[in-house]
């Protein structure tokens, strides 16, 4: 169970960083694409925000819950599990 929690934490945090990179790349491409006027650019950005924040919330919640599950087991020291949980919350 401990290794599964670590896998979930690592996957969720990596996927969150990847989603942020994809969001930035798409946002820059949408804003710098010349055939679109400013109204269409603003609408494209507002379409991307809710999707990204929903995905980010799900991934960060999953990693936080996995870190709490990791804390319930006494396989690691309390100091190490507190450090993992604190780093996820940052």
C-alpha cells in the first residue's frame, strides 16, 4: 500500500506539471496567432481556464489524499511523511 501511495503521488504531481506546461503552450499559441482578433483570443483563454483548473484540482487532491494515506501507515517515520505532505501542500 505504501508503494502504491507513492506511485499515485508521483503520477499526480508529474501529470499536474505536464498539464501546466501544455496549458502555457496552448495559451501562448492562442494569444500569438495573428488571424484571431482580440475578442476571439479572450474567449479562447476563458475556455482553457476551467478545464485546466479542474484537472489541476483533481490531480493535487489525489496526491494530497495519497499522502494522507501514507501517513496512516507506520512504515515510515512521522517526520518523513510530514515532509511529503507539506511539500504537496506548497
